[in-house]
C-alpha cells in the first residue's frame, strides 16, 4: 500500500525539533499546508482557531503566535519529517488518509485533530 522512499538523508547537527523552533510561525504554517497538503479549514481545526484566522495569517504573512499553536505545527512537522524519511510523498499522503487498525480505524489526520500526535509517530 505505501511506497518506501529510497532516498537517504545525511546527518544534521541540529535536531528536527531544534530546527523547527527557529522557523517563523508563517514558515511552519506554509510547510504544513504544502507538505500534507491540507485546506485552511483543516489547519484551523488542527490549531483550534477559526478558518478566518488562518486565512488572515496567510494573507498578511504572519503565522500563529500563541505557543500552543506553534507547538502543534512543530509536532506536525516533526511527524512529516520522519514520514518523508520512510515514505514517498504519495505514500505519506496515503498513510495520513488511510484508516489504520493501530488508530482504531481512524486516519492519521483524525489522530491529529484529537491531538494524539504520539500515536502517529509510533505508527511511523
């Protein structure tokens, strides 16, 4: 079902979490939106804000500033980073959108919406 990504990655002196903490909020938002890809409404659900807030953030090139929202974006990017080491982009999208037994028949997206990022990391 999922295609393994054959590319190898070199080591990096900064951990993914450390790299993510240095990115501006808008960059985190764009990385999540472009990698998954997901709609403004889905991002709003993930961040627990209105879709108008996400639209305004993108329009004025300013990401969420509340620490809780930045942490959610950083967790998503951590999962994306690991996922791109395991799957091709298509395989990763399949992984995120396919109901899996380890998620009780839910998708990885569903797990994001309920805030269970650790379950998704474990499944990768």
